């Protein structure tokens, strides 16, 4: 059993993998299902619906699962979907998430795969969509749908 520092306190995680610090220059992959893509938009960023960044499982989660590129590629991330061909992959650079205006914490949480990581507090108490728009602005397409 490993101990890791989460964004607020110490969290014990039952994992066979070492929990590491994700540095600011690291890339994070986020899988996006085609249902979250507005194909009527011509701008690739505008095609991403803000709801694509809703934490799962709904309705109570505030965390977004991502894969750390150190341990998983964009293609491998896509292939974790039940139906990979209906998914694309976005990426973030960690400092984009951790710095202003987004200001969210990122931690390595390799519970079910070594790449698994968490972006914390994606949804505020007010459920303000602004953070989702900021995430959309910060991401880039790695595998386009």
C-alpha cells in the first residue's frame, strides 16, 4: 500500500505502482466520446462541447480522470474505451491545468493503470460552466474524431 499527497490531505491508495509527482511540463491525455463533439462547428476547439469535461461518475464526482503520457500513449488511451472508434483524445500540458486561470490540482493516482491521474475540483459548488470552457481552451486534439 502506497501513500500519496493529494490536493488537500494524505490519501492512502491501494496500488502496486509507485505514486509520482507529475511535473508541469508533462502531457495528460483525456478521452472524449463523439457524443461530446458538435460536428456542425468548423473550428476544432468549438466542436468540443463543454459537457465533455463533466466529471464522472455523475452526479457527485468533481474529478476528471486522465492518463499521464509517461505511461500511456494517446492511441492506448483511445483504446481503453468500450468502442474506441467512437472516441478521440485530447491532451493538456500539466502547467495549463495548474496555473491561472484554471488553477486545478493534478495528482498521479495509478489505482487501475499506471498512467491514471486525476484533475481535481473540476466542478465548483455552483456548477459553473466556466471551468469547462477554460479546459476546452487549454486542450489540443491528439486524435481527432
